[in-house]
C-alpha cells in the first residue's frame, strides 16, 4: 500500500527523521490558515500517489497566506497522470544547500534488503542510474545485521550529519513493515541540517493487521490533531480517507474483506483465485484495454460477496465495462451465477450502469450459463472463452459503452 507524502512524513516524524513543519488542507481556506500559522514562506504540494507533480504544476511556492490560498485553489482538483488532487500539503519552504537521494527497499531477486544512496538527489533516480550508474551507491543489507548509517553515508559521499538520518529511515523500514522507504530529495541546509523534503513509503499490505490505524504505526495514533497543536517538525493531518478515489475504494474493499487493488485502466475485473485474476489482467491487456483493478473473491461467490465486489468496481468512475471470470470448483458455476443475479438485484440501477461480461467454466458451467440467460439482465453478456470475454470487455470499454 502506497502512502501519501504527508502520511510518509508523519511516520518519518515518529521515528525522528527531520521533516518541514506543515499540515494537510482540503480547501483553499484551510491552506491559508495553515500558512498563516506557520508564518513563513510555504510550498503547496498536491497529494497524489504518483511522481511528476512538479512538472505537472502540482507543486507551487507561496510567499504568504493569500498566495497559499490561491495556489491551493489551483492545485485542488488537478488531474496528475490520472490521479486527482483532493488534498494538498502546506509546509514551510526549505532552501537546500545540497540534495541527496536515499532509499531502502526489498530486493526480491537477491532475497535481501537493499540501500540505494546518491549525492544526485532531486532528480529522476532512474535517469541517474541509467546515465551515471557510478553516482548511485547500492549496498545489500543483512536483515539481522541492519544498517550502519555512518558507513553508508561515507560510502555514498554524504556528510556525517546524514548518518543518523539514514539509521532512522532504516528503522521506519523495519518497524513499520515497509517494502519501500524513499526520500528524494534528502536535503542538507546551509546550517548543515538534514531534512526529508519529500517522502515515499510502500507498506506491506499483508501486514496491515498489525497496525493500529488504517495505514499503520504510531502515526495513526498521532493523527487527527488540530493544526494549532502542531509540534515543531511534525506535519499533522488526518489518516482518514481524504485522498483520491483509488485509496477510498481500497479502504472500502478492505472493510468488506475483499482482496482488491485499484489499477489505472477501464475494465473492472472479478475472478476467483489470484492466479486466474492475474491471467485475466494479462488477457485484457493483450486485447487492447487496461484493467481497472485486481479483485479476487476467493472460493466463495455468494450474493453478498459478489454484490460487494461489483459495488466497489462500479463505484470506480474509470470503469467502462466489467469482466467476471470464474472457474467453478468447490464453489460451482451455478452458485456463482445465482450470486451474480442476486447481486445485480441488490445493486438495482447501479448494476445496469455498465456492461458486465461473464465467462463461466468448470463445475456446473452449463447450469450457471442457463441461470444467467434466464435472468435476462440488460447489463449481462456471456462469452464461453476467457480470450473472447476479454476481447468483448475491452471492446466495450474502449468504445465507451
């Protein structure tokens, strides 16, 4: 699960990683109030889970409260690579003397953790790695041995002041159950302070049950305080779902026990079994469209499970068609078909809004197809093969049906 920048910085603050003071606003007036309290030049930053915000106009400096309000008004609602900015981070402007890059991640290929550090911060790290690989230090990390921040800083050419910050970023990685902790840029100010000016954290979704808040860790307990209670260096804001539609959909799906991941396409996907769902994503892409989600309903396909799944998918404004791809096993195809029909009855008009292509195979497939045919639901289309179903769903999606 990717976090927003302000959420990452809350975790940084919890573990002693210095961050600029700031707060989260969802209206221009809130941005003005936060800037007035900070009483310093600020930066207004769109909170979206994608890169390239600055180039898209989603990061603006503001000299004072009035300018902050104006900048927030321009950024809120902005579309950045398909992500809508529903909130902005208003934080004190920090002028860096030098900019570095630091990241810890899971190196799955080599079965270890990996540290990546560079003195070439503030740039696209992929470009640095491609054009000047010698500028990016990569150090494998033993999970039991941990990180020696001082040695890592020396190896990468960072100042000694960066060593304790690297140690603390590693603590974020370990204690918060992260798959990625990245700072770009990690700034060195003129008075030799090291400050995380940006932050990206990906938490292991399989470990979220260990966290107290919806996104984990002490930061969840620290959230929700009013701006007036801000501590120095502590960005405050709500962990509540104030973000984009994707984050909201995933949170709603988790509450209903659904294994759902929002993607960037137009074809909603429902399947039973992770392998089948992954294959379905592939065939939809091969058919010329992009999947809008991953949704595995598992072995059960009751009316309630199917209704919950379809309701989540049909709540996504990007979805133009839905593909239900089910292989009947312990849960037979006739039970799945009954669940689909009952789900559409529960959804009412919402179930008629977009075409739903169904492919059933396996145990009692013929009976299941007959149940769907007898329902005569205007949204339903049946196709007997996975490739054919994917082609139809893709065609309906790209045609805007």
